[in-house]
C-alpha cells in the first residue's frame, strides 16, 4: 500500500498536535536542511572581485582575464610612455595613462570585452565576464 503524507496549511493546530515533520525536512518550514541551503538556491556565480592588469613593456598582462559580473578591473601603467585602455565596442575608454596611472572599470554585464591601446594599437587584451 502506498505511503501517504498529509500536509496541513493551517499550521500545527490542524493536526491536533500529532503531526510529525517529514524526515529530512525543516520543521520550521524553511528549505534549509542541516543549516544548508538546497543546491537549487545556492548561487553558482562567484562573488565579484577586484583584479589588476599591468601595462608593462608594451603589453597588457594578463592579456586575457575572466571575471564574474560585478567585478572591478584596474589597469596600471608601469611603462615610461603613455598608454590607453579602449574597448573595441566603446564600452569604456581611459585617458592617456602616464607612468603609474590607473584606470578602473566595473564590468556589470556578462560578455566578452576586447580592448586595445589607442596609442599603440598592436597592444590588445580581452576581458571575459561570466
């Protein structure tokens, strides 16, 4: 004979005090079991972070960087000549960065963001936002 489970919407009083929680469920009605959230409710997306890209010897390092959405990327020019950081799609653009100048951009939307130095177009990089 199949086992039947009675669910009462009116609270504990609807069972006359004889209701027992379903094994493995949280008697408070929450989806938590043993203090953990079910996998369906856990965030699979890593937390935003701050990452740095060095501009040195006419290269962006790392040339490709993958970050979670909401992350901040900081470019720092360590060369003795000015450089820029310009998105191919015009999503962002820095002023000319002198030695030790920084450019900061927050990536809020997932996508691929190729960029280059407008002073030295052979210098390229790419940000991948997941």
